[in-house]
C-alpha cells in the first residue's frame, strides 16, 4: 500500500469528521518523503475541491448515488476517480488496485468487487455535468448568493479560481509564507515606529509579524492558548481572551487589527472543505460575534487611532453588514479582493477611525 494514498484516505476521513486538511497534512505528512507527501496533498485537496464532480461521476459509472454508499467506499472511489481522471502521471492500475485495497483495509471487503468494477469503467471522456453546482463543484446555495452579490460571471470566476491550486507567496518584510491578499491588510493601518498595536485575533501571526516589521509595539490575542503558540517566537506579549467579553486592557492603542473569525469563503482554494460544511444559518451567528468584536475594538482605540476590521469572507453579512454598525463618518476606506479577479485569497477590509470620547 502506497503511504501517500493511505495517508490521503486517513486525512479525508478525518476531514469528514471535522478536521482541516492543511492542519492534518502539516502534522501527519511530516514523516513521509517529499514525493509521497506531495501526492498525499494532491489527492486530499483535489478530492475536496472537486468533490461534487466526483460524487456525480460515482453515480455516472456505478448507477448508485454516492450518498448511499458507506463512507469508506465513497471516499476510496472519490480518490480513485480523481487519480484516473485528473492526474495524468498516476498509472491507472495503481489508482484502481490501491483504492480497492483501501476499501478492504476499512473492513468493507464485500464492496471491493463493486469498487473494482466501477473504477475500471472510468475514462477521461467529457462528463455531461447536470448543473453549474456540479460543474463548478460548489454548493448551489453558495453559487446563488454570489450571483446575487457579484453577478453570474464573477460568481463563476470565483468558483473556478477555487478549483485551482493556489500560488505560494512570501512576504518580503517577514520572510513568511503568506497569501498576497493577507499581505494587503496591515498596510491599511498606516503603522509608524512606536505605535502601540493590538492584534485581537492574531493566530497564526503573519499579520502580527508584519506589524512588528513596521516598528509597532504589539500585543497579540486569541481565544485559544494553543493558537498563540506559533507567536511565541515573535517575543511579544500574548493574551488569551475570554470570547467577546470586555477586553482586559486598561490602556488604549494607536492601532488595532480585528482579523475576525469568519466563514472563510474567500479562502476556498486553500480550504476547500469549508464549502461543504458551511450552512446559510452560520452567517447570522458569525455576524453577531463580529459586531461584538468590532464594538470592543473601537472602545480600545486612542483618540486619533485607527482600527482595521477584516475578514477572508466574500459574504455581505460578515463585511458590509458588520460595518453598518459604525457611523459612516468614521469609515475612512474599504477594500475588497475577490478570487478570480484579484491574485490570492478573497478579503474584505475597512479602516475605521476613533470616535469622540
């Protein structure tokens, strides 16, 4: 059994139970050689990006809806079909035999013959996709809301961008790997040497490192202690927050960043599992938490200070609707990046100046 395929199957199973592919691969692929780690990553992200297409193809070749299959069988078939149709360098016999072996190892031997027969039917002929949701491999409700917000053409461009392997960018100021969209947020704060800077949702610390490179004196916060661990190397004060309760600071800050917890719909090229988990009702809950964070952050600004509220979301509920709780006269500028139109992930940001009092 190929260690790359065994690991990919293990991680995809863990993702279905709530894990995140990037985090799991970072830890579990470490013992593998570069080639196996690369193949495992390719299979994991490929299956997650093209999941709707793969599930349609399972039914196309087998006559059975993917949702009616046992989880290990469905996962192994997704992996096998992805390798056969989307990866040119993988030998067909390896994709078939190892997918069947995964099913046997998962104690589903009774399905091994079925899976073998299905995978031997797979070819590269163009598929008659039944809907845009399948062709673009996104939930229909998400595509429909993007069409309402951005128009049909831009919505489709966003979805297609999410199916591509994202480029890797390095921040020249910090030397860290950091998406180009993420790099665009800190400059909005107009930091100067000596400014006191509060990063309210700091993990994993890329933006905090940017602020330090600009000469700011930083405090980094998060609600989970383990998420602050990667920031220890920055040599700054780290604070664990108690949700959105009043901030535990007596002082005020020249600059504040609220890179708010959000749906992450601007990052689906990096985090494709999000699109299969997110539900419309989640956005209302996120909106309430984001409004509370913004209110807390504004109270901690010095007179004349600036706050940047940002998300990696494309959704109005998390962006414009949150900003609508701030007097319009205090909003200095806004910025939006959209995948497929702009390089890198999607982001929204607004610069808010301190109010009176």
